[in-house]
C-alpha cells in the first residue's frame, strides 16, 4: 500500500511539473517574420476597467523630458465593473534603421480587452511596446467593433482597431 501511494505521488508530481513546463513554453513563443501574430493571455482581472486617462494621453502620461515611466503601466487595470484581459504577442518584425535599410527586431504588442458578464467585448486597445517615436499616441489603437464576443482564437481583425491619434506621420 505504501509503495502504491509513493508511486501515485511521484506520478502526480511528474504530471504537474510537465503541465507547468508546457504552459511556460507557450508564453514566450515568438512568431517569425511575416507570420500572423499570436496573442497569449498574460493577465486577467474581474471588477476592473481601463485607465482611460492614461490610454487617451500616452504622451502626457510618459511625461517627455521627465523621469521615464514604464509604458506598460498605462495598460494595467483599475477598479471597475468589467472583466479585464491582457494579451501579449511577441514577434519578429522589420524596423527603421536611421536610413540604413530596415533591421529585423523583436517586438511586443500588448492587447487589452474588457468584457461584460456575457463576455461581450466592451472596449479594446492595442499598442507596440517598442514604439520609440513621439507622438507615442500615434501607435495606440482602439477597437471600433460592436457586438463581438471574446472567444478563444478570436481573429484580431474582428476588433476593427483604429488609431486613436490621426496625425499624419
């Protein structure tokens, strides 16, 4: 009986460790150049909302010429009445290289979605964390879609993301 219990315990630990290892691999998976981005759920909260004061004024929040703040903080939840989801897509992309042709770099896109209790998407924002050229607001995209439910493998195109800043670059 003791031997059976020990084997069962070892098997259970092995399964738990194996499951955790597999999920960790997915979190850091890169999409290669020209492949579709794959958004991975990083954070989830209930009774939450977006901090619109930061999302609608990223440049003011960053405080150019002041002590730098981490841009990702603008996408963190605040208390509210919705369900909050934060996704990240890590991918290889082409970047401007000061007139010397483009270079391939690693990028991280953050996508935040809030839903009501029926899982209907109420609002969503997307931003590339490595965006380095002011105005930073130029790269903040907001969903214009209506009547969309949050589901596994949702096509990001359905969110109909539009720039929040329409200044021409």
